[in-house]
C-alpha cells in the first residue's frame, strides 16, 4: 500500500472510484452467475485478499451483500494492511461473520481457495475466463 503514501481517505476513494469507473469489462460468466444467485435470493459475499479500500466500490456496482477482505488502515506512517484475508483466513472470517450458514456456491480463480470450494455444495473454478465445476 506504499503507493498510497499518506494520501487521505477521500483522495484514495476518488482514485479507486476512477479506476473502477474506467473498467468496462468483467467476466460475463461470473457476472451472470452472481446475478442469478441474487435473483434466487442468496446472500452474495465477495471474499478477497485484496484491501477493503480497493474493493469498496464493487459492493455497490455488483450489489454484494457483504465484502470480507484484508483491512487497510492509515496511520501517521502511511497506509498499512491488517491480516491478509487469504487461504484459511478467508474461511475463518466467513464463519466468524456467519457462524451458522450453508455455502451453496463458491467461485474462485485462486488455488489458495480450493478448501473453500470443496466446502461449498458447488465449488467453481474460474480459469482463463471460463467457469468449471471443481473436480476432486
């Protein structure tokens, strides 16, 4: 997060908003799957190792119910990151926030998420823009 120097939150939010507003292309299969899950009434959560400040606009753009991610913070020394929300840490945070839930579907393009995909009723791997059901 050193690239943010000691920029105030307002400036960071503007820069992040400009970045996401400039994006016109998202994986259409993933977006379609998300919209279908929302239509069916599922709680849809974006869980990512990326810093929360960089993902915040995605909640509104894609109407996620929740974003769980690495927490960014600003101090006198500049921007820093809390515990990385990666691998087992993702599952820990999901279950802390939603202790009694069922994971119906999960999608990931990261090998670190294999355990989460296996815990879902249906786990999907996103690779080179294509979605496929996780195979044991």
